[in-house]
């Protein structure tokens, strides 16, 4: 392990998208150093997270609700490793922030329900804070309503027992929650700038998140969006776990 205190955990098979996501997280958190664990290519060794104060988990084209018969061995292992990681965080390990795909892994593991009933289109979405979110230090400085970038095929239908909902919207009612003080989740992507997000769209152009023929129109909506609030949240996260 280097001197970095935060670990980025990758669940993306596409290496070009993973490299860009890593760079987005590092820049968004204002870090000069950020270590990486690529779960797609390297199984989780529990000792690997020892010494870190924070862990951020990126997105993936995997879906928790994919039929088990269609999941590859790699996807099954990644999901099992993410469950182990979330358990380690909840049990007194690093503070974990599980985003997009990994919110589904955490929800299912903790007894909530993940469903295909709450997809969101690729692009900017309006997110509303709950009272608990407004009082949570991770969301300090964020407005009651803010814009975030989304692209997902599933969402949390029922919160896990004991979870505290932090953010919501109409298309996907569970946008963020925490369990205890060490496990945070977001459905939206907190790390990309609009330019980062449109570059990611190129990688996943034919993966069913949007009509490939509408790429230019979707990209225009993304590039005109202001997504400062999620970046503030990531700065708050980095500041909290740096102590």
C-alpha cells in the first residue's frame, strides 16, 4: 500500500472505462494519491483493505438483478467480494461509499430489495435531499435539490432494515442511504464531470443505456448540466476519512 488513505475499487470489465473512472474519483476528491483494487481481475484479499480509512466503489455494466444463470463467474465473484467489502466496512473497517451498481449489492446483502422497476435514463437527473441527508456531514453544503448524472437499469425498491435514506427523486426513489456510520450508498454517479460522463457513454454506447442513435442529443444534455453538488459530496468524504 502507498501513502494513500483511500482505495478505489473497480467493478468494470472495460479497462478504458475503469481507468477514466479512477481518474474522475481522484480528481473529484482532490487527491494526489489514490490506490486501486480491480475486483474484475483480482479477487479480494481481506488484508488488502487494511490501513485504509476510506473506500470508494465505482459503477459497472453488471446488474444485481441479472438472472443468475446469465451471470459469469467473474460477476458472481465480484458481487461476493463487494459483499465482503461492505461487511468489513460495517464492522469497523474503512468508511465505504458504494455507488451505482454496488448500491444494489449492498441493498441485497443487507436485506433490502433491488428491482428493475426504477431505471433512470442516461443523463442529468434532479435529486432531492431528505431531512436526514441535509443533516448528514457527508452532504454538508449541498442544496435541498441538486443535479446528478445517472444511467442504470435497476434500483433499490425497499431499503435494508436500519438504513437511513439521504436522497430521493421520483423516477428512482432511493438515491442515497447510509447504514450505521461506515456504509454509504448512492444510486447516482458522484464522480464524473459532464465531459467524463460523455466519454464513458462512448464505451457503453451499445449496452442498452440509451438509444445509440440518440448519442449526440443525450451528450448535449449531459454537457450542459451543472453537477457541482456530487463533487462537493466526494470532497466531504475525502475530508472525513483523511483524519
